[in-house]
């Protein structure tokens, strides 16, 4: 049993995270930073991968010395659920000669500048994916909200131009089109203006970083209310004990048992941890890389040598942005590498986790960061687009264009995030087979939370439709998605169900984990009905349906903690819920993380004024403002946080372990009587 205590530090998550991440891994190149990371070393995944063995070995030798960081690999925490003391903000020791030495971008390949001469001796410099290439900063629109508004307006006009009769045949859907688009656009514009004023004019960035460092153990807004979830020993023990299970091949399914599947609670909880951890990428480092690119792009006097330095510095920043993720994942016995930016620098992000002791890879997508404007635009682009180029039916346009190569960013845009992810997992599979000395296929799992869950659904759908993309080195396993919105229409859902049953003995299953009151699992609003979907128009505003098999976490007072049911187009299944782990008998105590004094940013005057008021201190236990922020969250928003999902699955673990123990006791009693 893993008795995680999620009655967390009196705290929650605020409406910002982008500036917090910078506290986890700050570069030493820009100031008088004397500290170095002494508990991390550059693991195998920092090195460039190549499917050609000789090239890979040579590259491994040439960069292992250049990019190694001082210190040793992080180990599991020594005390149960006790967070190690906060150290001063981490700084990475890097080489100053960027033209010859630089930190590697994990598994992302070398960024290559393409130089095209134009009148006035100016260059158009863009990034190109090289194998699993570094994302192109130019992916971001100069005026993202303007592009969003124009796209929404175009969709609105075309919908009524080609289907004007829907005003009479589907009046509710027509009213939704007329009302929702303007309201959404207005809300997003007001939200961005307000957030920019708070962060840039009112010193909100310093306030958030101050709260993160002093009360949230340096984590972002998604995790700073429950830092013990990622740092306690019981989480590390859970992941360690699940690694061997992830590497096992799927149990063959016979025709007589084709309607039976197994939902593993240990895997589900592990994937919640991974989906939560991937939020901890330092977006400030990514933004700094984009700023470097922008400044070099505007300089007409830039030389090839300057570009080489910028390239090296950007690779260094990308490497540094993932330090916190690698540090914690290594304490769990896993390695991590960032793979793709999904068409927007600092936007939707994908990475892979793997172990060097078991043949598996986990593809994980990051969800929406509260202050990332582009991610909000991806979520809000809920009009559907034809997805038959890569998938089937029509799907959420924002999700689809973030993952697959489309013309949404222009007909000259050849970027292919899906191709980068596919190349990454194939290269890593090749490397794992060589390291483990096996020709058996590598088990491939997928997970994500929120926006990451939606993208995981689309990736899983692609590999269901075209398993040959994975080659013989990989075999698709299950997809565990946490708090996912609906991603496609009725045609998409029905075709998804068809592919999931081809053949009927296919073991790959999409598990859609839903917390009881999570509002985002009910968005976009849709009929989600097989009966209605047969009659509804393709352009109907509410033509959204879920896919996969739902695992719903019930409320605490329910006798049974989990409820299982198929999505509307999915045939029913008998779900066997297991808690496979060899460490369930170990009881661990829990403790709250204790903040240790360290350099903190200077608060703006208004923040100092409020924090000094005695009446406010009464609402802040131990002076912790995260507790007050948590009280402002409505329950349907709090249920979307990963820690709430973990807590619900933990209740289910206790319930089903008790059932297993009772069954074993009864069996022993019967044997003794005989």
C-alpha cells in the first residue's frame, strides 16, 4: 500500500506557472552564479541518437565528456515522504565557447539554421527538424489572438454559408455558434490583457516566483500545492515497482475472452506522476531561447560564427529547461528526454520516459500551463477540422494542428511534430534493444493530462489506424489519459471504436480516467451519444463524442471508488482492476515539505503591503498564500488537478487491496478446513 498523504501543505495552485519554472534550473551564463548542480549527471538520453550503430557510438564518445554535469545521479530520498531541503536555485555550469562546446538538447537532434538570401543582404533563418529536431521558434504567430479571431470568424461564416438551414433545423446549435465564439474571443483577450498587466506591470512574475520558492519547493502552479507528491519516497517506490510491469509483453487475448481487459492501478498512478512531472519544464529558459533567436533574426550584421554561437546557446537553454524533470525522474529509476514542441515554442510539449532495465517507452504530453497564451488558444480552437489525412472523422482543430503536419500555419509550413515523435521512439527503441541485448519489441505506452491527454488520444488513434508506423521494434500498449476533453465528432468516435476492435483480440486499450467533478472532461459540450450521433449534422456545434473506456473516480462517500463504463461507441467490456506491485505491504510515513531560507525575488510594494496586514495573516496558515489561493478554486476546477486524480486512485488502491486480502484470507480458510 502507498499511503500518500495529499492533505497537502496548506496550498494550491495559482493562475500562473511560466515564471515559476525558472527557479528550478537557472543558467549560470548570465550573472554571478557560483552554485553548480552537484546531484545530476548527464545520462544516456542527453546524447544524440542515430539509427546507425557506428554513428551513434562515435557521437556517444564525442559528447559524453563535453556535456557531463558535475555530480552523481539523483537517488531515491532516504526518508519516507520527506522532501529534501530546498537548496539555492540550481545553476548549470556550461562552457562559454558556444561554437565548440554546448549542452545537448535531449534526444532532439541538432538545430540547423537555413539561410536564404533576400534583397538587402538579409537572411531568413528558421529551424529545421534534423531527425528529431529542435522546434522552430518561428512557429509562433506574431499576433496569435488576431490569427485565432480570424480563424474563428472564417469558421463561423463558412458554417452558415454552406448550411444556413441549420438556423431552422438546429436552432440551439446555431445559437451556440453565434454566442460562444464572440464570448470566447472576448474572454481570451481580456484574460491575456489582465495577465500581462499583472505579470509585467504589477510585478506578478516576482510574486509567483517568490511563492514558488518559499512555499512550493520551486514547482510550477500545477504542482506547488502538493510538492510531496513528486518528492516523497513512496512515489519513488511506486514508480520503481511498476517499471518491471511496464516492460512485460501484453497477455494474449483469446476470442473467448475478447471482451475482458485489465486496468492496472499501479500503472495509472505512475502515469499520473509522469503527467504531473512533465509540467516542470522551465518555460523561462525556452522563452529565453526564443528571444535569442528573435534578436539574431533582426540583426542584419549577423555572421555564420554568430549563428553558431546562438545555436549552441539555444541548445544549452533547451537542455537546462528540462533539468528538474530529469532530476526527479532519475530518482524514480527513469530517464527523460524532450522530443517535440508541437508547432509552438513554449506551447504544447511532448517527451519520453524510459528505463535502462526494462524494454518500454512512455510518451507523455504536457497539459495546459496557466499562463501560456498559446496553449489556451489551442484549447479554445474547438471548431472541428477534417482529420482523414492522418486519422478519421473530424477532430478538434487546435489539438489536431498542434500534432500533425497541416496547412494551419501556412502552405509552406512543413513542420511535422508527429514525425519527430515517431522518429524519437523508433530511435530510442533501437537503442534499448541494443542495450538490453534483445530483439523483442519495446512496449510503447502513452499518457498525458488535460491538453496532454487530448493529444495523447490523437497519437493513440494514429497508431491504432496505422500500427505499421511503429515498425517491428515497437508494440503499442495502453493509453492512460487523465482529465481529457472530447477530441472528435461522432464519426471519429465510431471509427476509433472500429479500429480498437480490429482484430477483436487487440489488447491496446485507451483508458479515459475521469475525476468525479472535473469540468474539463465535459468539454467541449457535446451529445456524446451513439443514438444522437447517427442523426446529427457533421457541422453541429455539439457534435463531440468521447472515445475509449472510462474509469470514473467517484466521490469519497461512495462505497466503490471506481466506476467503469464504455464510451458511447465502444462495446462494453469486463474490466479487471488490479494493483500489481511487489511493494504494497510496505508502509511509509508521510511528512510535509519544509521550506528552507534561500535567495528570493524582491516583492513589489503592493505585495509587501498586503502580506504585512495582520488580518490577512489569519487566512494564511504559516503565512502560506497558496492556501488562500486554493480556497478560490471552485471544486470542479480543483478536481482537474493531477494530485486530485492521484488521491482518488489511491483510495481505489486501498479498496481493491483490501478485497484481494479478504479473498486470500477466505482461500486460506477453505484450504485449512480441507
